[in-house]
């Protein structure tokens, strides 16, 4: 368990000292296993200009199980529900998911940012939004931009 805590501390330090572009992460209430991350909406996406806050819970069995990540900032996205839960392969355990102990928090945050720029309508949490994304993309983008302007404006 101490090795896992050491790894988590190293990852948090790395994110603080050398964060990926558009991503920040810090401890909430000085608890190492309770983190807040912010992700800037990717350029060229309907989320551009938005600042999205995520809550991250890292359990004691990390890295053997993925952390729990959810959006605090409301977002209009086919893979993120109204409660902020994210449908992403890397956040699920095998055999149905792609989690591996070699994946880091940095990898996950980058993957979430990529998901914002490239939604996956084939694995939606919000089927209606996924259908809109597929067949009425301009309407989807209009709603996503409006949501971003309303909710993710620093």
C-alpha cells in the first residue's frame, strides 16, 4: 500500500510541476486521494474556451483499479451524463474495459481531454445526445457551445 501512495504522490507532483497543456490537478482539502482537475476545452471543439472541473477519487487499491473521475462542471456530451459520470474504456476494469496499472492520472486526464474533442457516439451514456451528434451535428455543436458558455466560463 505504501508503494501505491508513493506512486500517487509522484504522479501528483509531476502534474503540478510539469502539467500537460490545458490540464491542472491539485489535492482537495490536502487529501492525497481526493483531487480536483481542470481541463481546458480543446481548440476547435464546441468546448473551446471552457474550463471544466473534475473530481477525482483515488482508492487505496490504485493503480490496480482505476480512479473514479467525474465532471463537476455540467457539460453537453454523449459520453458524459448529467451526474458527470464519464463513459470511457480506460476508466473500466477488464474484461470490458481497458484499465491497466501502467496508466497514470496524466494519461487519464489527456484521454478525457481527447474525448471532449472527439466524442464516441458508439458508446454513449446519453443516447439522445449521441444520436444528435451523429445525425444533427450542427445542432449538437450549438447546444454544446451554449452549455460551455453557460457553465464552463471560469
